[in-house]
C-alpha cells in the first residue's frame, strides 16, 4: 500500500443511506432505548433493581441503523450478550487485577462469540461492564446479573422486531438469500455498479463497494473453477 493510499483510507466513508433513512434510524434507536428503560422500570423489582446496560446503546446502533448487518441478527444479539456476560462474571471473580480481568474478559468474549457464530460488538462492552462493576454485581449474585442481561437483550430483540418491521423497506431478521440457478454472466459489474446498487438499498450495509467488488471477483473465480471441474467430470 502506498503512503497516499494509506492516508486516503482515513477519510470518512460516506453512507449511501438517504437523509430520511438516517433520521428514522436515529428516531427508532432513541425510541427503543426509551421503551427499554420504561420496560425495565415497569417489570417487577425484587431485592435489586433491573438496570439498563450501557452496551444496549451500542446494540441500538446496530439494530436500528444497520438492521441487515450480520452483527445485528437475533442470535448475535442474544448469544453475544449472554456469553460475554458469563465471561465477564467469571473473570471478575477469579482475576483480582481489574485491568487484567478487563483484557482477558474482552479477549475471551470475542473468541467465544466468533466460535459460536454470535459476534456482536456490544457484547464485549457487556463483559467489560461486568468486570468494571464487579463488586456491585458480586453483591447481587450471578442469578440477578443473568436476569439483568437477559431482560436487556430480550426486550431489545422484541423492540427490534416490532420497530424495524413497521418501517417501510426494512425486514428483521435479515431474510436468507436463495441462490439463483447457476448461469454464465454476460456482463461483469464494475465498482460503480456496486456503488449504485448500494445506494438503492437506502440502508446501512456493513460492506463497502470496494469490498463487495472483491467478494464478487472471488466468487466468480470459485464459480468458474466449479464449472470447470463439472465439465471435466463429464
């Protein structure tokens, strides 16, 4: 990579979403956080109150600004927060040094989310929150900590299902794409075509036009290789 290309990579990446899409994403996220806070307050409170986790604000960004992202899907949301919470709880119990516990908790949370196919970036923030608030959460007990995390995650999921599916042009969870029958393309899209297609989505797609072009090229190479293997097998 040249020096100019390196510094060029630091420039802001302009979103293809319309101004209306940006506005309704902000409104949807704000409404969801308000309703989450209200629901946690309205639910039965026992010895300790149900708290709102700060990581839910990060989840709201994904759920309502990029609802079609793989990171935003239900299993990623629920699994990412619950697994990270468990890791944070164990690290806060068995690692006395807070800085070391924080690093270990976030690192293991990322690894486990990857392994279990539930990568959700705000989940690591949940692990860190539990480590940094270890004394408070230890007093509450692991059962109450689990209840707090589950209440936050499941209510956020219900709100994402409700709000996103009420907004035109959105569907949540993301629908599985059925692959069309294999054909030999006669026209090869260029990067400008991918940029145009992304603009037509009117939503934040978690991939750039350049990355999409590279993915397409790699898929074409694999498809051609598969076709050659079939022809040789005849």
